[in-house]
C-alpha cells in the first residue's frame, strides 16, 4: 500500500489535514480508513504536550454531530529525559507502518521533522551507535581539516566512502561520524536494512507572513495554556533542566525562564525568533528533498479543508492509475 505523506513547516496546519483525510477515506470494518503516523522528533515524549504542540484534539473530529477519533502512532511512546533518536524512530515507524498495512488501513505519515521523513522514505541504513565520551574528549579541539582526514582514513579501513558533505560540514558532525565508523570497525554487526517506502508526498504551502503571524499567535496561546507550568511539572519530577534544554525551542527557552536565567519578555522574544528560524529551516529541508529527487505536491494552506482533501485524493487516484498502466 502506497504511503501518503503530509509535511510542512510548524503552524501550517498539517495534522488537521491528515485527520480530515483519514476520515474521508473509505471505512474498513466500520472504522476510519486511515491512521496517522507522526513524524515529529519531540511528540514521542510523554507529558511534554503543550511545548511539543501535540494538539491531540486535532485527532478528534465532529462528523454530522458524531465524535470520531482518528488513530495515531508514535506519540507519547518514551519518557522525558531520554534521548530518542533517528535509528529508534526508523524502527518504530516501520513497525507501525507494517501493522497498519497488515490491517488493510491506509497509513498517513504526518509531521515536520524532515530528517525523520526522509530516513523512512529512503530506507536509510542505520545502526545504533552509542556515544563514546572518551573518544569525543580525545578529539575535542582538533580542526575540521584534521577530523576530516581522520574520518577518511577510518572509512578507508572499513571500506565505506565519504558519501556526502554532511559527514564533515562541522566539527561536531565529523566527530560523530568518526564515532560511528570507529564503533562499526570494533563491533561489526549487520544493519537492520529497512526498505524504502513508496509514498505520494504532499506539502502544506503557507505564506511566510501568515506563517509568522500564526507562530506568534500560537506561542502566546500555549503560554496562556500553561507551558511554563508544564515545564515546572517536569522539573518537579526530577528531570534535569539541562535534559529539557536539550530538546530545544520551547523547552530550552521556557526552562531557562523557569529556572531564572531569562525574564519572561526575554524568553518570549528569543523563543519567537527561534521558532521563526526553525520554520525557515524546515522549508529549506523540504526544498532540498525536491532537489534530491522527491516529488512534493504543494497544497495551499488557505484552501477550505474539503478542497485540500479532494486535491490529495485526486493526486493519489492519478498516481494509482499511472502504476496500473505501467504494470
């Protein structure tokens, strides 16, 4: 079954579209015909609700006066304070995807974490390499040129190649690449090779100024809903402030406000800027996906929901007809 992917920057309205699409698909055994797999690197954490923008109400629709729950996956699956990563996401996605397909339901991948989306669509070959702090300490302070030469030497021993410049576009990435190659040399293991997933991809195209306006409005609303109180609750559980700061964006700035490093106004201003920058980076990634060979069908965020869903279904029908002609 061909996966449907809905991506877009933060505040573009991806989840309501995915939920409306799931509801519009033909029902199976009396249940909705689609289920949503989240592609968000932070919504995996339990009790981190407001700051990650889970908006779980988006998965509950009112259809002709009847409440309909849209099933979702990969939300609330790990505890705060842990370091969930791309390798774990790829495994969890594939398990959810196989389960949904096995039941004859349409899987819908929805989110804004471009790396997670691309990893599962391309079938990245990854291995669970732990951090090697002693190795990191020994490499600290070395120049990017030195690290690049070291990485090239290690890759020559392992028979792998410098497949792209992201291996060495910063010292931090180069050290991580050395860490991975060193681990694989010392601990040869078969990779769990997950196949590429065929998908029809849709992007939510939202005007830049409208996106900025929505981000600011949503940030104010989330602070009023109790985002600072959510962070205080997590700290009270014993989760270290630095662990929350690690998750970035809302959790970084709101934590720094809660522990007294920032005033409320400083927190709001810096966080607002950071979210705007994050949305811009998301769009840069999605445009990069197009350059790397992905076809993204862009949908105007301002269209009525019914029209958005109709466009998606029409493109999917045409894609299926094209496949049938090529068989």
